């Protein structure tokens, strides 16, 4: 058992307690909204397909927040675009990711 002097910080977590366990976030949604992900929303205008695919890991607050930021950035650059979200329920599985991408096409 750890002493109450020890503090644990979980980066990008969402669970905490009132004694020594908390979490730390950075404004990751800013880069999703303003960054290259939102900029890709211009590409559908080139091929005439206003549909954008987004693979999401698990439906947890962080992933939902980031997906929402991408959707808002997408709407800013391509008002007619829609986003098709695929929940893959894994942190890293190339086979599942490839299958999800294939289905979206």
C-alpha cells in the first residue's frame, strides 16, 4: 500500500479519488479541430464524396471529445461533409483497423 504522500497522475485518464490519484489533460482537441485532421475535410470536395471516416478506439470521454473536435473542424471547412465513426474497441489491432477501413469504403 502506498503512503498518502505519494501522488499518482494518470495522463489523459478520467478516474480519480480525493486523496492521491488524479489525472492530467492537455487541450488535445485543439489540434484535432485546427490541425491536419480538420484540414482533410477539404479533400471530399475534390472527389465529390462528402463522407469522412473516423476510427475511434473506445467510447470513453477522451475519444468522444476528440471525435467531436474533428467533426466541428470538418464542418468548418466542409459544411456538407458527414463523418462515419467506426468504434473498433481496441487500442491497437492492425487487422481490426484494416477491416474497419475496408467496410467504410
